[in-house]
C-alpha cells in the first residue's frame, strides 16, 4: 500500500520534491488545456474554519477547470464542531479524493490528516501557508524566468504563517530571503524551518528597513493583524499597539523610491496600514498576478498529490 502524500508544510518535502512541484506548477500554468479533464469523477472537500476569498475561489475554480467537483464545508455548520476531528476526517475521506482544510490551529490539521485516508492540503493554519508560498515563487519565476534562483526577496511585516512557508520554500530552492520582522513571537516561529534556512544560508534578518529594500528584487508584505481579528472589538487594543509599532515599516512610495523591487502581498490588503493604495496600484506591483497564481499552483498540488493515489 502506497504512503499517502500530504501538503501540510514544506517540512515533510525534500528540496528536490519542492523544485519538482514548482516546475510542474509552471507547466500547468503554461498548458492549462492539457489538464481540463484530469479530475473527472473526483471530488474535493474544502473545509473552512477561517474566512477566505482566494483559497475558496482558487481551489473551487481549480477543481472545476480540472473537470472535478469541490464541496464547500463550513466548520461550524458541520459536525466537525461537535465530534472528534479524526473521526469526521475518516468519514469524509471515504467520499472524496482529496481534502483541503483551512483551520485555525496546526495541531487540529494534523489530527485531521491522521484520520484521513486521502491526501490533505493545508489551505492555511496558524503556522503555515504552503500553497501561498508556492504561488509566490511561481509568480517570481514567471516574472523573471531566466534568473529566478538569484532573486532576493525582502519580507517586511509580522512573522507569521506566510513567513514560515516562505522560509521553507526559499531554503529548498536556494532563493535568499531577508526578514524585517519587528513582531516575531516565539509562538509564531518554527525552529526546524528557521534552522533549515540558516543551514542553507538563504535566510537573514535586517532591522533597518531602508537598508533591507536597497538590494531587494521583491518587497513582500502582509497584514499586521490576523484577518479574523482585524475587525474584532475585543482585539482593538492589540491592533492599535501593532499599528503604532509597525507604521514605520509601511510599504509606501517613500520607502520604495530608492529600490527597483517589484511589490508583493498575499492579500487581503489593508490599504493605509501595511501598504499604501498607490503602491498596490503602481506599475511596480505584481500583487494581482501573485493572487491569480494561486489557481495554477494549487492545481499542481492537487494533481501531484493524486498522481499515485
């Protein structure tokens, strides 16, 4: 019996497997028509505990374009909120070919994976966002196909799940990542991933944001406040404290004037906070191409995980 391959984080994938997946994502993007019927007769369960625009649309559209079907499940409207997660996962996996889960806690995702008899894709959790990071690198490859491995990415913001996945994928591919992360709690860091980046010499930190962007090819930012807390009154005090601390690190026209870097953001965008609206809409921005690439990156993940299933 073959071992089921999952995508929970890049920790469980070798460097060669990650590069192979990236190359396949490039091929899928460039040859969409070739894969139009590959998921015929197959269904994906999409389980959401966290809100989403891009994850739901890109996975559902992806399965549709591949000829399959996607089933949306809201966590609170399902029995996942009532029963043991692994029990529900085992039932679910007897009805579908693959599961995508967007959960708040990585530990719950691991329990779901252990109960599942089909591949599980992490659609985002508190520690990792692997699909986003694959789409990010796909965007860079499409932007500079000849020398993408020599890229310097500068991430400015809070150390979060996106950062952990960026560290993992850049280490695997030999791309340099500079972090400007004034907020980096121990709970948000994953030592194993950081050690991998340090060992590969692809990871560094900078405290001077102006110095950090000088030699960057891409400037990447993300929300300072988790999306589920941004409009939560109970989170108001911490939100205000974060904004006060992070405003000097805003990606704005003044910051990027001495840099030639393209601008990236994984969305949703809170314009006027981590990035200004004029930067989002500028010619330097590749943000919307980046978000579009979630579709092809995730098609590649689905196809790769199911090729031996």
